[in-house]
């Protein structure tokens, strides 16, 4: 799958939005499809996080997170049973009008055949809804 990117502008402070990105344990409470999260290691620079996700099919993978507080974070795949590659990033940029520009980038490659329904769900419907769910969560932090 080619790299996808989406940018939204939200009325929120950078630190407030970033706090939601860094709180991996809470993802299962507001990110569609995430059934469980295990933080395997975490320090100020990053984390190793195991995700259990159910999007049409259930799968588990571990991402190595690199935190660039408060400007965003990036990740790369450490291991998993569905992906060959899963890398991406969140970029947070304060705008002159006090709003926050949030960019999400994702690039995934699947092991073997990946049903088009899974790819379409991740890219078309989940991406906008997922970004909105992070914003809604950040507003209520």
C-alpha cells in the first residue's frame, strides 16, 4: 500500500493533543478496532507497544514508538502476524491563529494477500474517523 497522509486543523493546544498520542494504554477506550494494548517498555524517548486489533480480522503486532514531545511521534514495525511493514507518524504544528495542524502519515505492507476490504477500511473510513476520535479525546482530557 502506498503511503497515505491526512492533515486536519483542530482548535486545541499542542501539548493537550500530544498527551493523548503518548497515552498508549488509553487507545482501546477510543480508537476503533483496538481491543487491547500492552506497553512493553516506555521512557521519555519512546516505547514498545503491543497492539491487538480487530478490523474484520484479529491480529497482533508490536510497534517501536519514537516520541518527539510535544511535536509528534513516529513508529516502525518490530513484529507482527499480518504486516511486513507498518510505519508512520503524527506531526503537530501550531498555527498563527492558535489552532493546531495535525498530520497523520501511514505506510503499511501486508504479509501475503490482504483483502481489499481491510485496506479500504484502514485508509478510507478509519483514517478520518480515527483522527477525529483523537481530537475528541484530547478535548476532554
